[in-house]
């Protein structure tokens, strides 16, 4: 299409580089599948986080909004799944349906007034939503068993067939992650995704073109809450146990670190970031106490030195090419 | 529900409210100087109590000197956060969200470092004046309560005096009103940023030292304090230090009443709901228009 | 037939009256310019028309519909689209993607359509791609279609913003100082582009400081001073109007 060779050549380089993180992360996944054992467990966690971070990416990366409280939706759905399957004999799928419905209803109710806020007000309001759900999970012991948590949650199963082996779970989660990433990609390459980018770029300009900023922000919020709810329910079935700590503030910070490591606003970002951040502490097992410290420090360094994440390193080439094209 | 408790509960609410107020002022000081909301504010509160405890019990330093050392050390920590975390982002014109995330990460780094160095055991400080509470018409007033209220009021008064009379204080106020104009007037805006972090950290440390004798401190007490301080600042109309102090007392009272009505477990839920209510309905705080 | 009608539009900010009782009728077709010294209330008037501010008093009627105080996105949806004095592009998106966003109003499908991506959705995407390419071609930006909007030089950003607004297929296009920051060559080109837009049937209302552009482009001119309308007419009528000359006294020679 383009006449200028200064664009086409680096464009090919960019494609090649852009595929690298995908290939590396997929390689680790395949390795985990064949080796089995502990690495399989680690990768299962990573994949659950991919789902959660993919949702955050839609809301924050595409639509340019801020939420410190998506752990609330994971917790609502996760606890619903845990409670209904253990106390009321629900099958996992209908229990998840109920959890998703609850999470989306709550997202709808709090989303409307919350998304009218901007800046640190928005940040604080979303943080408060996450903390309220956490506190309720701690205090509402008759349903949640407080800090003790709910155990004995059945594994994922469809129509009477339960996936109990670790490899089976990993395969199932891989399919879910592939679907989630496909959805994220299709959102980005669509009229809906363009409207979100427009809202992220300039709300005024978006509105002047007939895009209702408030409506699209709410849609993105609900979509990302659905991802969070899915991740929350997957977690309880894979681990078989849930407690308030699962969905604490550290979940949010961990997810942000993954999102920034992988590259916010990119399609591969959540996958790459979640795999890297899940594997790193395993490579340094002896430093287990330092994990959260390392996440925090890594996040600060990333924000300062590589604010667009690792998987966007290739886009530096694009920018350089774009500048050259303009100058020439 | 026994309402005869109410005055006693209200009293403790005012005490904790003063603490929230001091933390809230800490938010305002940095916000006014830079437009940044420092989510590491709670770390200062935690460090204030922890360092005082360490000085007092491990090194046998007298209480007053321990407190002074802690306040100085925490102020230094504030400057370090400003230099290492905030300044590089500030120079790059990072977005507000990135700034919030970075300071929140700094909070976690400090919290986890403290866990590694000091362990997870909760610690407490002795009451400043070790006497049984005074009885005022059926109301037990502890000496620590008096210390909290008196020291908070003295801190607020000293701060007000600092902003009103000293050149540096006036320069900081000028930054709060209009940073560009202040810079044009030759005020070193970036030095004001460092100073605001030091000042804000000192306020947090004072709050932490005052409250620890009545509760305890541990590596993870920071975030709840920061959130309550933030709520105090919001209720007072963000960026108004006096408003934040009054907001803190109101929040302390509201929490105290929530404990009587709903039980102790839900006091945080109550406080967070107050926050959401204010953000949704009256983000400018109770004292009128937002800054 | 009148397309846009301003009836006693007033906008106050505290004690300041930025737009003072302005009435005007913009007919269907052609180019109308709103001129006036700095601070005359031109952009404030645009904000009141396009829904970004609700006027303190008066009414705005567009195509027979009272749009006073309506949300900007709803006003855009019935065919009134504006640009901004300070260019507001989606900087991270390419020029092409910016124009595609402009096609939002005359395409359909949200989250579900995005996920399912049916043949109809694909067809619509191809149509959007075609439309956007034609518009980029129209403003002469085909060569930079895949360049991020924020890396374009200022003159091209202005043209891109106009192309993006045209993608919304407006009945009335509001341009807020489209020539600001352009050199004389670019301005001449812009003038031709605006005439072409009008010739294709889109009514244009523009704010401009550049008198050469106004004189060569506009069919009618409305003059504001201190928030009031002080004159209206053809460019020649307005140029000779004593009130207008008085308002522009102190402006550089040849500016008015």
C-alpha cells in the first residue's frame, strides 16, 4: 500500500519482533504441558491471570480508564461459585453463570456513578469498591467462612465429566485463554474498539463524532468485569479453595505488574506479562519472602524506564519509521 | 444496643479522627504542591510507629528522642520516595494514573521491606503518660487521648503558622495556587515538591507515633490508615488541610458510631461506603466547591 | 431554508457575558464565517451550538430540532459535527484509524458484533476502510495513512481533523480556526478544500482569524465583538462596515 520503503522494511522487522513474545510464552506453555508437575500448576495460575489481565487491558489499555477494584468482580463470582457448589450442590457451570450475573449486576450499579469520576477520584472509588468486597468476604462468615475460607470446591466439569488431572486443567485453561485473547483482539479491531480508543484519546473529540463516552466507558467496564468474574471462578475450581486473601489488593498490584510488563494496550501484553511474572518468582524460589517486594520494585522500574512494557519494544521501531517517513 | 456507651465511643472516635486528620493533611500538602496523590502515605504512618519502637526497645533510646529520630528518619524516607520514584516520573510528565500506581508500588516495597527487616509481629508503644484514665462524670478520658488531641492540634497550629509566616511556607502556598505562576516568580517548584514529601512524611510519622500506644503497629497497617486519611481529605474538600482535619474527626466519629450499630467488623465497610457516597454525591467535600 | 438558527443565545460565566444575545440564521449550503477580535466569544458560541456548554439563555435550533443543551454526541448524531481550536486527534491511532473513528455514526454494531464478527460486520469494516481512504485522499493525506496522528506535522493534523469530521457525514460542519498555525501555501489549499466541501453539499460554519481565508472562502460573514453580533453580510459588505472597522482598530494593517 505504502510507497515509502522506510515504512515497509521496518514493518517486516516489527512483525517478526512482535511475534517473539508470543512464541516464547507459548513455548513455555507447551513445555509445562509435556513436563507436567509443579510447572503445570504455576502455568495454570498464570493462565487464570491472563484472563483477568485481558479484562483489565480492555478497560485500561483500550479505553484508557483506571480501575484499582476489579478484584471485586473476581471475588464476587469466585465466592458465588464456591458457595453454590459446596453448600447447594450446584454444578460449576450454572454456579459460574450465577456468579457472572452477580458480578455484572454489581458492576452495572457501581459503574454508572463511578465512571463519572475522573483522575484520583476514579482511582480511589474503584480501590474502595475492591476493599469493600474484601471486607465483606472477611466479615460475612456465615457465607464466606471469613479468613478460614471455603474448601472442597469441585474441579471444573461439564456435563458430569470432571477435569481432575493437572494437564487436563492446563489444556482447558489454554482453550479459555485462547478464546479470551481472540475476543480481546476482535474488540480491538472493531468499531467498538475504535470507539474505546477514541474515548481514551480525547473524550471531547469522541463526543463531537457522536460517540457517547459514558456509554462506551460503561460497556468496557462491564466487559472487563466479565473477564474478571471468569478468572475469579476459574481460580476456585482449579485450586479447590478460596479465601479473602485470594482477591486482596495484591491481586490488583500483581495484575498491573503483568499488564505493564507485557505492554498495556497490546493484544499479547496480558499473556506475555502473566507468564513472565508467574515464572520469575519460581526461578528464584529461595527468595520467596521477597516476591511482593520484587513485584513492587519491578513495577516502579518499569513505569519509569519502560512505561509501555516489553512486548511494545517492537513499536519503538514503528515510531522511528513513522518519524522518518514524515521527515523524508 | 446500649446507647450509654455512646459518649465514650464518641471520645475514642475523636481520638482516631485526629490521626486520620493528620494523615489527610499529609495528602493535601503533597497534592497542593504538585497535584500528585501519594498512595504511599500509609507507609509513613507505619514507619513512624515501627522506628520509634525499634529505637525505644532495641537501642534503649528515651521515648522523646526515639520519636524525634523516627520523625526525622521518616521525613528522609519521604524525600527518598520523591527522588527515586516520583521525580523521574514527574520529569517525564507521567500520567496521574502512573503516578498513583508508582506510589502504591512504593507503599508495597516499604511494607515488604519492613516485613523482612522487622518480621510480622505486631508491636506497641507504652502510653506517653502511664496513669489511669481521668474520670469526668462517668466518662473515662485516657491520657493518651489527651496526648493525641493536644499533639494533633499543636501540629495543625504549627503547620498553619509555617504556611502563614515563613517564606518557604508562603512559597508552598503559592505553588498550591498556581504552579506556573510560582515558577515564573522564581520559586524553585521542584524543591517544593521534595519539601512537601518531607513535610507530609513527618505528619504521617507523628500520626503513627501518637496512635501506636492505643493500638499496635505492624508492617501492614499502612494501607488502611492511608485510605482513612484519604477519606478525611475528600470529606474536607481535597486540598484543604483544615478541612481534612475536620473531615478526619467526622470520619472517626462516624466509624465509632458504626461500630456501635453494626459491630466492629464492619467499621471499614462503613468508612469506605462514606467515601463512595462522598465521591458520588458530593466530591467537593462538605465545605463547598472543589479546588 | 434555514439549517441552523440561533435565537438570542447568551452565555455567562459568573459576571462575564461571553456571548451576548446573539441571533443569526445559517441557510442550507455555502460557507459562513464568524469573525471578531480575540475574546469576542466566537469559540464560546461554538461550544454553545455544539452542546459542549449549555447556553445561559436563548435557543439553538438545528434542522428544525431544538438542540439547546443537548449532549454533544446526540447533536453530532443529527448531523452537526465540529472540530476544535486546539486540534484534538486520537494521537496514538494512525491517520487512517482516526478517520475510521469518524465513521462511527453511520455504522452499527457494538461489543457483540465485535466478538462475533459476522460477514455483515466484515462487509461494513471494508466499507469503512474504503470511505476512510477516499477521505484521506480528498484532503491529500493518503501517503501518511499509517502514520500515528501525533507524529504528523501540524498542518496535516488540521486536515486530518477535517477529514475525520467529514467521515461522520455531517449536514453542518463547524470548523474552529482551521487555518491557525498553517503557512500561506497550506492556507490556500485549505481554502480550496473548504469550498469543495461546500460544493459537495455540506454547509460549513467556520471561525477564522485569517482575513484572507475568510474573504476568499466565505459566502457570508458574521462579526462578533465583546460577545455581541455587530454586523452580518457578504465579505464585501462587512469589510466596509464602519462598526467592523472600529472593532478591528488596532489590528495590524491589512488584517481587516
